[in-house]
């Protein structure tokens, strides 16, 4: 149990922040899940829109300090990797070397 007035105040403050941050964390997780479902369903256009939304929510959470910036970057990277695997690979044709 906190003993000092400052410690008690900090406990109240952190409880308020936890409640406020919980909705943002939940929104991030929901948007990521929604995007992954669309990716696995194979709906490319809807998946791209959902990924943009998920990336935006992750960036906002990182800017507010709710999640660590590296955590947001890692989640965005994994999501983009899944989306890019869904896209058809457009490999350029090998060009003849001019000698």
C-alpha cells in the first residue's frame, strides 16, 4: 500500500490513465484483427483500406505514448508483410544487357 500522499495521488492518476488508454489499445487490436481477417479472406481492396486504418490507429497510439513506437512499427511491419503476400507478385521481365 502506498504510504505517502504523492504515492496515493500517483496511483489515482495511473488508474485514470489506464482507463483512458484501454480504449485506444482495444481499437488498435480490433483494427488489426479486422485487417487480418480481410487479408486471409482474399479481399484485396477492402484489406488495403483496413490496413491503412490499422496503421493510422497504431501511429496515433504511438504518438500519444500509449504504445511504444517500436511496438507500433513491428505491428505495422507484420501487417504489411501479410498484405504484400496477398498481392500478386509483379516481377519485371529480365532485360537484355546492351554490350
